[in-house]
């Protein structure tokens, strides 16, 4: 988009928003007036005079008219006309227009997406000393977009140029560079200094970063109360992720007494902002009756919202609910759809469930080979039920050639969580194995444990 929302987000692409960028440039009255006029004051009756001034060569009027054609209520939207006026002003070197045109090429709005062309326009405006362009150019170098390769040194250079002009997004991005140690020597005190400088402009991303620093004790002594204060400031200034961080503090009692009602309120706010994991957490509260009366209908509503947004945890739970009929009408086909999405994102329970579906032919065509593949994915994450299932797969030749060594390897691994069934299956397999094969199975199991730290993170009990 040419003219983006000013909701602050803790992400570097934030700085590509023309409106957000210019609203922070307080020392440039004409720029602030320009944005204020565009957003709040432009009316249909203003268009004739504005067009006259634009035709007379007034670059500011040309740019304002261009923005109007890209979405103001003062005139019928016409991206072609907007692009024509924007090119005119940018070609004459008007910095706001050059950044706007660069944004169009970066996003592919009204023009064919061309990051190199975006960099060209950002560079022209940056070299003219325009702080938003300098910050944008830093982002392009940091992300390796429109340039031969990511160049953190150049990114840091341009962020500093913008930061030194008092431009909050540039200050925040420079702080992030110091925090990561990319392009500069890692320096947490310097990172925090720039975050604080940006936060003095009420820049929400920087306020959120300070909240994280105090929550995790990064560069400062951990202080949950201070973290909460920064997260609240970030929320006040539009950081959509901040309510989730606040909710987590109240839910976990981190520096404050546990307050599930307060946690629910903040999860709700984050969920309504469209933050997927907040939607998932809110769904959990309704599903379990934690801090709210149990309400499976509300739980399913929020699980579905999170799942549609790509939250793997929600997809996994929703798939299980559709398969069991818990809170919804049982629907194995829907279950398979959501479980597959979660499985493809690496969720071991969903991978195991997909193996069960393919092995049994529920909602999908029976395919023992595909089932074995899904069991293997989950088993390799340390998921005990999948390890047990994979042991049976190899021991009985379901979709794979019989391999008793592999069968006993996986049964050995699953025995920590499923001792009785695993021992019985191993005993059965060992009757057909030689001593050296049994020893090899044990060796492979120990080798797997060493490679996965004894028990992988995904191990289930």
C-alpha cells in the first residue's frame, strides 16, 4: 500500500509505512501538516483547487492528490491516476513521493512488484536526507530485498542516519541491530538506549522491546513490574501483540498475583486484534473453564479463528475435537483437514493422528506407507505413541519391509512412556531375532537418544 496504517508493530517492516514514518518526523512541520491534511481534512470540495495547484507543478499538491486517488474519501479511487501524479512528484525529487513510490514497488501495489526499483527510490530520498527513506533503505539491506545480498553494515549505517534525525522507527531498528549484533558489535546497553529514545516518541515497537528486555532480563535486571508497565504503554500506542504479553503476565503470576479474569480480558483484546496465539489461549480458557465459565461453543469459535490464522496448536486441538465430537458434531473429514495442517507445521500429536487416519482409512484412503511416514515424523520428535506405532509398523511390515531391528529400536524408545505394551511387542519380535540383531537394536536406540538429548522436546506422556 501507498499509505499504511499507523498501528505500531514490533517488526522492521513497520518503517515502510509512509503515514507511520512521517507522523514521527515532528521536526518537519510541512510533512506533519501534509499527513494531517490528507488523513483528516481532505474533502471532495478541496480536489479542484488541489488539482489546479498540482497541474501548476506544486510537488506537495501532486503528492497529496496522488495519495487521495489511492484511497481518500474525497475522490473516487483511481490507482492509475494516483500513480501518474506520484511519479510526477517523485521524478522532481519530492521525498514523500519518492518514498511512496518506493513503497508501491516494494509491495507490488498498482505496479509490478520490483524490490530493486523500490531500493532505487528509497536511495534517492535517503541520499537527500529524508529520514523515513533512510530507515526504509536500512530495512531493505537488512532483509536482502532489492539488493544483491543482505548487508547488515549498510543497514546499520542507514538506520543511524535516520536515528540521528530523531526518527523513531530508525531509532528502534538501530536498537534491534545492536541487540542482534548484526552489522555492529552486539551491545545491549546501546540497544536499550536506542529503544528508550524511540519510546520517548511513544513508538510502540520500542516500548514492547523494552517490555521484553525487562521480562527476560536482557541487558537489564529482570523486573516483571517494569515489563508490565512497558507492555501497557505499547498497548496504549497500538502494539497489537502487547495485550498478549500482558495476559501472559497475569495468567502466569509473573511479578503480579495470578489474575485469570484480567488475563482473559487481555487475551480477548489480543484475540480481537487478530493475534492467533491469543485466540488459542482464549479458546483454552473457555474449553477448560479457567477464569471463565466453561463454554465449548466459544472455545470452538476461538480455536477456529486461531486455526484459520495458521496457529498449529489450535489446528491440532480443533482436529482432535472434530475427530472425537467434543464440542462440535463429529466430522472425521474436518478432523483430517485440521490435523494435516498442524502436522505439516511439525506438531507431533497431529502427525501421529494422521498416521492413525491413514492406517485405518478414516476420512482418507487407507495408505500404510503414508501412515508409516507420519508415524516416523512424530516418532523422531520423541512422541512415545508414534514410536510404539512405528515399532509395530516395522515389526509387522505395514507399508514398509519387515525390519525387526528397527522395530525393537523404536519399541526400546517407546518403553520409557509405554512400558507394558512396548515390552510385550519386543518380546514377540525377539523370538525371531538373533542375539547380534537385538544388540544392534539397542545400539541404535542409544544412538538416537544421544542425538536427541535423551528425550526430544516433543515426547508425550
